[in-house]
C-alpha cells in the first residue's frame, strides 16, 4: 500500500535529556500529546545516514511499549528508514536487541525500556538509542539528541500506517514513493543462536540432569520467554526451574530489580537449602543476581571477577585470549586483581555500559562489569543477565564446585574486596545537589592540601585520606572526556568511599554511596560485609553529612 508522510507542527518539551541509559520518565509524561513523537524525531534526526537505514526496535513489554512501537513504525517510515526489524509483539530483551543489531548489521536500534524501574500506568517508561555496534549511544550522540529536542518545530509521521506486530514475517509499504519494510522476528531466535556459539550446551545439559537444583526468576520482566526457551526447552531443566516467567506490563506491581531487597523472595527461597543455584533478572534482562545454596550472595563486583578468572570454562574464551578487563569506577577492585594476576590490560570507566563499547570495538576489552548487577562481554555491546548465568553454570559444570566454594577459592587466591552500596531513593533534589557540591568542594584541587592525609576513625578503625577527586575519564580510543562522574575518596590502605547521583531515576534524586575495602587475610574472608564495612559507612556518612542534609536516616536499599 502506498502512503504519504506528513509534517506535524510541535513545540519543544523541557528535560528530554537522556541519562545514564536513555530517557526515562513516568508513563503519563510520555503520554502527553507529541512528547514521545518529539523524542523519537530527535533520535531519528541524530542518526547519521538515516535514509535507507535498517533499525531494530523492541522493548521489555512494559506498559505503553506497544503504543511507542506504533509511533516508531509511523515515524521511521516518514523519515526515510528503509527497514525496521521488530521483535514479535514488540518484545526484545536489551541484550537480544544488541545481538540482533550486530548479527543483521543494522544501523542502530531503539530500545523501549526503563530497565529496573517499576512499570504500569503510573510507573516508568524509557526510550534508548543504540548505535551500529549494538551498544548504547555514546554521549556525543545523546547530547546531539538533547540539543535537537530544545529547538524542534515539527516531526514527520505516516499516520495511516497500522500493522499487526504479533505476526512473524515481512510487511512491505511504499512511503513517499520509497520502499519501507517491517520485518517481525522471533524475539529469542538470534540470541539463542549466539548463546549456543558461546557456551557448551551439551555440558550444561548434563549439569541440569544431575543433582543441582536451579531456580531462575524473571521478575515478570522480558526474560520469561528467554529463560523458558533456554533452560526448559534447550537445556532440559525440570518444570519449576523458571519462576515469575510470565511477562506483565507492570511487572506484577514490583520493582523488576534483581537485588537483595526487591528480589528478597528469591533469597528466601534459596535459604530453604533446596537449590544450589538461583538467579534473577531485571525488567529488560541486562542485569542479573547470582545466589548459591542457602542464599549465598555473590556481589556483582565479585561475579565479574570470578567469570574473568575462570574464562577458560567458557568455550568462547577457551580458544581466543581474553583481551582486557574493565569495570565501572564504583565497582569494587576485585576485577583489578584478576587483571593484574593474568597480565591483562585493565580499564576503569564511568558508570554506564556505553563506556565499554569503544574498548570492545578496538579489541582491547573482553569481559566487564558494574556493581549494579551488570556483567557482560564483547559478544554484544550491552550487559547480559542470561550470559552471566550461563557463565556461572559453565564454571560450576567445569570445576564441579558450588557457588560458595568457587567464591572461597577465588578469595583465597586474590584476597577479598568487601563491598556495599547504599541507595537513598527519591531524596529532594536540592539537598542532594548541595551534598554533592560540598563533596566536590572538599576534593577540589584548591582544597586538596586540607583534605589529603586527613585521618578518620570509627569503631577502632582508622583511615587516612590518600587521594580524592571527582572522577574524570578520557576515552582511550576517541579521546572524549567525561567529567564529574562521581566523588571518590581513596584511603591509604586502598579502601574507597564514592558518592554519585543516579542518572536513571525519574523523580527527585537518588544518592548512591559505595564502599569498597580490601582484605588479604584469608581468616577474615567469611565475615559479613556489612559488619566489616560499618566503620567506613559511618565515616562516609560523617564526611558527606548525608543524614543532616537529606534528613534520611536509613537507605532505601542496601546491596
Ligand atoms: C544505574 C547503575 C548503572 C547502570 C545503569 C543502567 O545507573 O548504577 O551502573 O549502568 O543504572 O542499568 P544510575 O545512574 O542510576 O546509577 V539498567 O539495567 O537501567 O539498563
Ligand atoms: Co536493565
């Protein structure tokens, strides 16, 4: 059928600034007339060589996703895109979408998700652009999108294109005389193919036919169909292995965030002692939490270090050498020690997966992670929850050890980094900004003489400031500089206190406080992290005046 595009007059909306991972706002914000259209237009306009391009589109199934997919189809058609590849019913996990962009050599993709943020009519929605390498757009691109949103006067749309996105196959249109095709594909197929190339499915099958009992919790997010297909159908895991695997557009009213607070159900289930392995994913499937028998918790910082140290258990890395390792700045130093021991190049980057992409494209990075339950490798350009789980199961299958035994042997070899993160969600923006400004002042160069060497003590432990700054990163590949990425106070024994504000929230401010401390003495390794880190937590609260300024006595989430 033949269609003609239209130009619709519009006016800019304030605040369409992509954060750590795309634009995230409450659903009613996106539902305002022209709000979604404006942002989609600016995203499309920021794509180089848009005319004749192929883009991949999909999301985590949350409320408002289908409406957004329909808008993107009509606007992509009107903006000269040649082809859209869309997951059936609009569904793609974030890692699967990254995989499809790469596999089908698309020019980029649009992901509809607010990740771990709650969904539903009053929850959050989000739109994120990924580039041709499959990764989140770098700051150069997101800044360009934001600049365009400030001056937009019109958008292009083909209002009469309507199509069923539930039916797999191609649908052809003619728009303004040009061919436009929408291909609806199975949401899991390409991703499953990639997992089969990376892992040894036969040895994983054996693991599932043995005595190990596994439970996988998709938290009613997008991972349900992926988990069922891979664990139940492909690996022969028994029914009951996959829980909360029916996707819901409001995630059942919960935070689809796999941590000790929001996935407490899974922790409690593991504590019963029946399962030797448990894992949970977030709404869009890029995050993961790993648990062992009796709820033994693997911090994400340790998880990436263990995967890196055991990379040879994963066929993908058994043949090719691991090229380099990387973590986000607040992530604990556990990975650094593996890099050092293995003689691998190592990079510390700001928070957000977009900073890993250039290093991977330059073949200098293979395995990386963030303390925020993100783990991944250069097989795609997003973090990948299911990949992390299959990595862990591969290590268990090869080494024939439990989760706890793997961790103990890791700490025995490298020492242990105790780590915790305190989140103070929905704090008033003003005091949060004030607190950050005070901290920035404290660590500024002009004040360094007063701050460096200062001693802090609590509960009989004393720490002396060795270095303090507001983290700044220069990308070694393209030379781009990212400033103000978090205030860090590094003590002389290597312990670190870090403060930053979240860039993924949709209202108020979320303060994140990160504490990292290294312990070489094996006799101390089984201690409780919260106990070990208590003095540093108190010192961090004292230095930042967090309680006094924000009025918050306790954090919302402790990891
Ligand atoms: C958080 C995490 C960060 C992660 C980002 C996106 O950002 O701290 O490590 O990359 O979420 O994760 P912030 O700015 O709120 O601290 V996800 O699963 O939303 O794509
Ligand atoms: Co996510």
